């Protein structure tokens, strides 16, 4: 590993891996730091292997590097893409299924081909401005201990604004966070042969006795909905409540509680007719987290901005998804569809922490209010933000300029060169 980089990206999830590839392809000497042993984040480690949405109202609004990675994985598996022109249906039917291994391997391949250095099993420990005011000194923690490297520009793609907070810039931490979900793959039963009504009644008895929670097998906090979990084989179908997983300590509590929930569900379901041979074939290494913190940015995307598709003169990319706030009450989900032909966008200022220089954020901790963030947090939108962050980081390092001072048309030109779709003013 080198001691000096133009760009260091912290976090190898949907935003971070794309940011690193974009910076590397633009000629920046780039390091990508990932806390696990696999790139892809939510797509791979979180088991939500259906990134979306890349299309709005029948046309593509997000492309570029993230789209390339997804379609390469689909092609490698011999799969097909949804019919995006048939858009008047549930949005989940427009998401693209990818094989976790193939997607992670495609990320590896693209990162290496872009000339990016990668460090797995490594986390940030501190971020301090350099004495010459030409960037940052970043303390990293690997298996061998602590070590420093220097960077002209740092991209925080942790999803939790960890690096921004380490540097001393303000973040917003909500009083209540969206529930998390532990995804798995289950088999050993035929769904159409199950008596879901009877299973739900049995769960209700267990809940009344204090041995289970309604949301062990579904999102509805009011009554059991085992059909949600069983119909999808355990994919994205539980809720773990009231834990803000921004810190290692809280994340530990979350992971323990999530597996505890799945274990009690497994033990119960095996007692039910038709589920005697239930098998948990795979459990995602990480519990999927929807919300922890957002930065206080130089601009903030409000839900009104998002709903109306407001496009500012520093907009860098599109985002598209229903407002999608998971809750610990009622049905467990508050969803609000956008109105055709609205397509939201993300301005540069929302990716820049207030008061900072040479520091960029990409991904779900983008500066936004809670309802806007519930939509902005999804994978395709994070990929688009990641590419914008990587382009800004490369240009900032090359030109010795703060990202806020870059000419917008120069950023747009670089993004378009690498296949991104630019917002329409």
C-alpha cells in the first residue's frame, strides 16, 4: 500500500465501490477501504441483491458505472433484465436480481482494472487535516494495527457518516431509526401447500405468550404476516427495531438481536405442518441497515424537493424510488409514490459536509431530511451519488481545488464520459 493517495474512499458498498472506480478511471491514485472481505455492501453482505431503481416512467435515469456492474453480473449469470417499459406495476418488479458472488467478483474486477488499491478488513480510526492544508491524514486500523496514509480528497461512503463525524463536522442522528432486516435464504417446503392463516394464528399465540414478535416473520407490527417471510424464502422480510447501528457497539447489539429473532422463528416454524424440513440455507453476513445518520450538508434535500423533482443548477445525478419509510408501528411501512413524470436529483452541496474542504459524502448519509432520505438511501441512487463523488474527488485532486469550487460543467463532462446520465435543468 502507498502512503500518499489522491483519493481515499472509505466503504465499499454501492456508493463507495462506484466512487473508487470512477476516481481510478479518471486517473486519480485511489485507495478503497472496506471493513469486510467483500465489496458490494448491501447488495452482497446485506443480502439485498436486487439493486434499483435505474429507470423512471419507462426511461433510464441512472446509468454509468453502477449500471455496468449490475448488467455485467446479470450477463455472467445468463440472466435477463425486467421489461422497464412496463412501469405501471409494483416497483419491486423493476428491480434487477444479481447473483451475489458474480456481482462481488465483477466489483473486484472493475476496481482492479481501474488501478485502485483495495484494503479489506480495514476501518478508519481518525481523520485530521494536514498541516500543509493540502488534504488529510487518515489513520486506518488493520489486522496489524494502526497506520497512516495521506489523501488529497477523502470520500465518506460508510453509510453512517463515520468519517465526517471523526473529522469533527456535524451530523444529524434521528431519535428513531427505521427498522433493520436480516435477509436469508430458506428452503425445504412448498409455499402453496402451507396454511398461512393457521401459521399466523400460532404465531399470534406465541407473541401473546412473549416468546415471539410479530415482526420476526414480516414487517407488520400489529399482527403476524408469515406469508411475507415464507413466500420469499426469508428475503428482506423481518424487522429489528429501535437500534441505531451507527457505532460498533450498537451494530453488535443489532447483529445479535437479528440472529436471535431468526433462530426463534426457525425453531417455531419447524413445528408447523409442512415446515418440518425447513432449512436455512444461507444467512447474510450483515443485518441490513436502512438508517443511522445524515450529514449536515452545504445543501439539504427536503422531501418537497424530492416529491417535486426540483433540479438545482449544481445537480449531479438523478435518484428515483418511492418515499419508503419503514416503521416500528402499524403496517411497518409508509410508502408514498412519486407522481409521473417527476424524477428527483441530487445537488453537489448535499454531498459536501458544511464547513469542510476536500471531503465528500456518497450514499445514504447524503444531506437530506428523513422522508427524502428514506428514498435516497436505495442502491441505484447511491451508485449514482458514488459516481458523482468519485468524479469530483478526481477533479479536485487533479486541479488542487475544493470540490465546491469545481466548475459544474467539468464534473458533468467527466461523468458523461463514463456513461452517467445527467439531470435535465
